[in-house]
């Protein structure tokens, strides 16, 4: 027998286990938890939310993993971020995230904030200090601070507090699927396994949207 044949069989078995077989092992109440007061989900896509905090070391470790995962998302699945202020002093970083968003800064600015805290070990005593991080994106300190105090950012902070409570986020990073399901890395052996469970839930929600769409089409 060809000496590479057992290796090929092993690879196929691993691929099978990593796909449908593993997905069937994800259980509600063990790997993912129903959100008590789910919002009204969109009817044209599945929304995935990452609850994170810039000062959180685990979130920094998770960043390259979720970035790679997000590159493979289909067009009808969206990923957004929910900054969480679970620890004293973390609220300012949630405000910073929304300020950067209002200013139209993208993924590079998001990653720059993580880098400033965890690689460069920068110490921030005020929002003016934090604003210095964003000067490399052609936003001066005065503009950043002014925007952080704007009505638009205040509104997003109010919505943020409501969403954190509604989703029941108690740790970071956490994942929310379609406003219905919450996942935490404490329920998994790795971040990759948690994202596999997210994929499983996304597939379920996409199938539900498809059934609803087919049902609506048939009723017309």
C-alpha cells in the first residue's frame, strides 16, 4: 500500500471531524447561551458582534485570529465591534472607539489602539493622551477630543450601555450572533473552537433567513 495513503485518510478524517461532526457537538447552554431579551434581527443578513475592550490582554491575543476569520465571511454576514467598559477606567476606551468610528477611521486605527497599549506599553492619563495615537491618521488632538464630546458619540455610548446589558456581556472577548446567542471563550478549548461554534450558529441563522424568505415568496 502506498505509504502516503494512511496520511491521506488521516487528513480526510480530521477535515470531517473539524466540519460537520464537530459542529454537531455544539450545545445550547454549554457552548452558546440564549440572550434573554433578543433584539429584532435583520431579515437580509446575519450580524455577528465581537464584545471587546482595548485594555484586555485576551482581546489583543484574539485580534489576529478574528481578523483572519472575518476575511472568510460571506457577503450576507457582517461583523461589528462592541467596546465594553467592564473594568474601572475602561469606559474611556469605549468612547475612543466610537470617536474613531465617527471620524471614519477604519481597521488600521482599531489595530493601532491595541498596539499602543499592548506592544508599545503606552501610558494614558487622559483622552488627550489617547488622541495622540490617532494623529498618524491625520486627525489632530483637538479634533479628536472635540469629536469625543459630540452628540453623535454620546448617543453611541448610550446605545452601547444598553446593548452590553441586553446581551449579558460579562467578559471579553465575547461573541454575539444575530442578537440571540452569546458565546464566551471560557466555554471552549481555544478561540478557534469558539469561532467554529460561531460559524455553526451563523449557518443556522442563514438557514432560518432562507426559510423565512422562501415562505414569504410562497405567500405572495
